[in-house]
């Protein structure tokens, strides 16, 4: 059922680096007074006005002031919109009350979270409330983990069409990537590591690929060392985002009623080439991230536009079936692509009013409709090789 609200989307964190990019995408793609009514939100009205004017937006764009520590302001904000899009991280520090407010008010929610320990805590605390009130809470709607989570969904749908069934083994392999991890992603990683230091028992959860699903399942490859893969004719090495992406993929499988199989196996690595890598090789310069970035930092427009990524998904069956999909993005992953992905995810939730509430992942929340939106409006391509 469509929620009757004053606004369709509120971008919370609109004055931050990524938040501004999200607003630019919404303005350029959908305008201000078009099919979707969106607003900018943050802690300072003065700064919101300044950013709105510097970006050249129409002054009719609503500005909403809400601090993550002000429960009343958060509740008022989320009650006024159908979808709350938040780029305010680390979510471990600033996201808990926002999620609670959305779950309580039945407001849909998308974020850029890559903090699995916090996500697990939110599932435990808010999933039942979100289900009851019809709030679709969708974490990880940026580079982590949409290209990967939706890449698996896409290749499994292709396998279903070709073979009549999904395939029990998928290898996610990053072929190439150019760009920077966002300052927010770096800060999120730091927040997760701080949580582990405070409670070392969390290490087991952090390394459990089924943490966000049932908590247990089929054994998965570790992906923590260079290996030679005969079937690919290539060396593969660890990919630092696999820790969060694999957890989201397995949660999707659970929420899709194990459509990928009860014993589904998935891992993520980066391709290093046919020659044995030298000690310490991490895939070349194009796979390097700048981990010194701080929240609010970001690359220039030229650097964002020079970025890209190419990820392959090799699906394999027990009887020799195989199919390969490729997912590509036309901007740097941490900013240019991420800002478009989360904006289109919010639009997808607006358009898909049939999905039931709960703490979800993109595939069960939006399905192939999200693939179509990302292809049409976010510079991404999903293809079968």
C-alpha cells in the first residue's frame, strides 16, 4: 500500500560529499517538481541553504534540520517521507536511532552501510518492528553491496532461464577497478574494527559469511590468500570488500527462501592475472583504494568520471552447467557510482509498493526492477558473457 506522506525521498546527510552527489543525481535525473518530491536534510539549516544554492538547485527544494542525536527531530523527519535515504555514517555511531524511527513509523529506508556487526544488531532489534509496520529497511545500497549482491541475483536468474534451476556455486571475481573507497567507507571500517577491539568475541561474527542470514550454513571458501584457479586460468587474491558483500549475498538467499540453494557457496576475490603474483601483490594500481580518506573527503569530478569497475560472476552447477555474468560501472565506485546506485534504489522502493516490510537486501526488496533502473539511469551494465 502506498504511504501517504508529504515527501517521497529525504536525503539525510545532504551537505556531505556523497549526499551532495546523491542530490545532484536526483536533480539532474528527476528535477525538483517532477514525479518525485525530494528534500535535503542535515544538522544545519545554514549549511543546507549554502549547499542548495552552490549546487544551483531551485529554492523550492525543502530543507529539513535533524541531528542524529535528537530523537524527536528524527521521528518528525522520517514521518514526513516515504523513503529516508541516509549517507550519515559511520552507521554504528549515527544510524541506530534513524533505523528505529523508520521501523516505528513504517518509513522505507536505504543506506550505504558496510558495517556487518551493526547490521546484525539492527536485524535483532528492529526487524520484527519493521515487518509489523511495513517499513522496508535496506542496507548496503552503494558499491557495497549492490554490484555484487545484484550480480549474483542476475546470474542466478539467467541460470534459471537457461537451465530451469539456479546453480549452487558462484564465484565473484573483480576483473578491474579504478577509484577510491569513500571516506565514509573508511570510517565505517574503522568503526567495525573499534567494535571488535572493544569486544574480541565479535571476531567470530565478523568472519562468519552467514552472520546476516541464519548464522550457519554450508562451508564457504576463506578467500584470504592468493590461489590459482584452473577453471579460470588465473590467479586470484583477497578482495577487501568480500567480508561485507558475502554476508549480504547469503542474507538475500535466505530472504528469497534459499532460491540459490540450501548449500549455496559464494566467494569474492580479485583476478591477479595468469602469472603467479609476487609476494604482496594486490592486483595492480587499478585495484588500489586510498584508505586515508576521511568522511567528507572525495575525488574531483574528473577523477570520479575516470573511475570504473568490472566484476564477473562465474556460476557453476554440479552437472557441468555454467554461465557467466558481468557487471560494470561507468564511474569511480566509492562516489560517482555509489551516489547514483542509492538514489535509484530509493526510486525503486517508491515504485515497488508490494514488497513486505523487514530488514532486507536489495535483491528481495527490489528484484530485477532495480537492475533495470541501474541500467537506465546509473551507468551500470548487467550482461551475460
